[in-house]
């Protein structure tokens, strides 16, 4: 069974159409659940640097609170800046016209956002766990990945490159080119990243690892630090990267230091791509000078396109009766005593492969596939992340025996 989901696209960190960073925003109605592979395929179809799945609020939702997930074309990530700002602007323009404050729940945590309607600017207090990793990358490896920087003069060849994470799973190598800013034009997209997962501290070796090339502009005396930057990751250049900007300016603020000091940054990005973007970030350091207290990311966005996309949704019996019908087979009691199982005479995985069905989560519980049975464990499994387990992982059943095995038809 096919279902249509509406979507919008926005250009973020800009007020002009066809500049800034593109964002796909997919609207997921209440009662509709997409599998992780479905969401990944949709994000790959958009092929923007990030796409967002925005879930419709239910009667149980807190006021002005929205759940969302962010996907690269290759993987889900816990946080990114331009998807957060773009999603917030769309919500304020379309769903919260009488409110100037919302919260967006991301995997990295809740993100409070305020909106200035006079300027159309969203300001997000972003989740952060800033970490400057112990290992630095020698300049020689930078040149290996970016041969156009081989002509760098002193002091660059004797320098090394720090790696900073804004949250676990979102990390960037920070290449300071202030000593020779004209070299920024020599940076190109390559399949090689300057840093590797093994360069990150233990426990942080996962997720997105990007490359930021930047220089600090001359001081204009108004207290704002102005930066020009480019960001490369997953074999593409990004025209505006809020997470990269946040990681960079958090690192720069920590280098400058100061008790509860507040720094203001204005970052220009995407110029070389013809998609100029402007990103504003405020950083407040902690009172004890041991880290970052607060990061506020600000920007604007404009809507560009709207439409609908088709996804395959398997048939689910009404959640009120709390069972799933699969090809008309008989039913036996669920081992959790909370629903009814279809009795399947052959491996369910073969059926699913043949019919290309996907079972979806209902609003009363989590529907999941087993090798030989299907169950709605409405009382025990309340976490939506239950769907995101590895498909080869087994789950303990009665008597400790493996009762379930996740199977994904995509």
C-alpha cells in the first residue's frame, strides 16, 4: 500500500531564493511510522546535505514541542545546524503563527528556539558537548588530502590541525588559513578526509567527520568576530553548516578564554559555490573557564518548493484491536500476553522479501518483525528507537531463548 507524504524545501541561512543551504523537510502524519531504511532512502532521493523528518504533534504532545530527525544522504545524525534553523522557521511561519518560542526534540536533545518575526530570524540554543580532541593532524596530511595547499608559506607548514566535536558523532577538523587566506580558493572536494575516526578520542570515534577550512577576517572594532569558511564532508561541499560553525567558534572561544565571556561570530560560507550564506553564532563560556556554557545559533530561511512523495506502508489492523493481519494466517497468543501473533508456517522473512511489505509502528505500540512471528508489544517496547536495531540482533524471549530477530525488507 502506498501513502503520500507532503514535503517542503527551504534555503537556509539566507533570505534570497536559490542561495544558502538546501533542506528537504518531510512531514510525517501522526500514526504513520517510517522505517529507518525508508527515511534513509528518502534522504538519499533528496540528496541534499541534510533532510528532516518532522513528526505531527499528537494530543499527548507538549505545547509547541515538535519531534524531528535529521538525515544525511548516508546516515542519520543527532544534530545539525541548518536543518534545525530551517525546520524552526517553517514551523513558526506555518504552525506557530501566534508563538515565538518552540522546542524541537532531536536525537542530541531538546533544542529551544526563539523567533524574531520582524527579521524572520530563528535563534536556537543548541545541544552541545564540546570536545577538543587530544590528537592534532600534521600539515602534511592536510596537503595529502588537499594538494592545492602545497604552496602554503610559513607558518602553515609547521602548524597542526585540531579536531573539535560539537556533540558526540558530529566532529570537524579545523584548518586555520588566516595566515594565507587566498589559499581558501584552492580547496576542492575530495573523497579523502583530513581526519579519520581513529584520530578522535576513545568513545567518540563515530558519526560525521568533516573538514572546515577558514580564515578570520580583520577586526572591525564592533565586537563581532567575522569568519569566511568552507566545509567538505561525505564527498561534497556544504554551502552552510551550522554544526561546523558551532564547533569552530566554540573552539575559537575556548582558545580566547575568559570567565563567563561572551563572543559573537558572523560566518560567511558557500560563496565559492554560488550559494552565499550568513550564519550567526553566540558563545558563552562557563564561569569556571572550563568549557562552554551556551551556544546560540541564529539564521533565516526561505521556502522554495512543496510537493508530495510516495512511500510503501504495510497494512496494519486498527490499533484498537491490537493485532496485525499477515496474509490471512491463523493467530496464536503473544508471549507477552498483550497482543495476538500470526502463526506463520514458513520463515516470515521470505514472505516479506517476496511481497516487499514493511510493518509500521502504531500509536499504541511498536510493531516489529520476527523470523517466524509478528508481535505488537504495546506494553513492553515503548521506545521508537527499538526499530533502529541491527537486523541481525536477537532479543531474549521466554526462558531466555531468542524469540525475535529483526528483519528489514529494504
